[in-house]
C-alpha cells in the first residue's frame, strides 16, 4: 500500500470523527496496527496489537509515515 493511500484513508477516518471507524493494518497475514480517530477530534490513535502500545498523532501525514514504516520496514526492493 502506498504511503499516499494510507494518508488518504487516515484523512477519511478523521473526517468522520463522530463515527466509530477503525482500520486494521496487516503485515504477512498478522494484524499489526489498529487505527481510529479520537471522537470529535483530529487525533489519530494507533494501537500496536502485538505490544498493546498506544500512540497518538495530530498529523495525518506523520501517522501515515509511521504506519508505512511499520508495514514495510523490512521490505527490500
């Protein structure tokens, strides 16, 4: 998935922040990151499913970068 596609998806989640939308990102058939927007804000909450770590980002671009790196950090061209 391209970084721009991730950013666009996150932007949509934030646009509908009054609805409970969650997105799960998967790598190698294992769920990695659950993303949601904190209700009535523009804050994205990323939960790393294997550790339970929760991070919050106010920047859609920054969150997209973090997700992209988590999914593709070990991929070689």
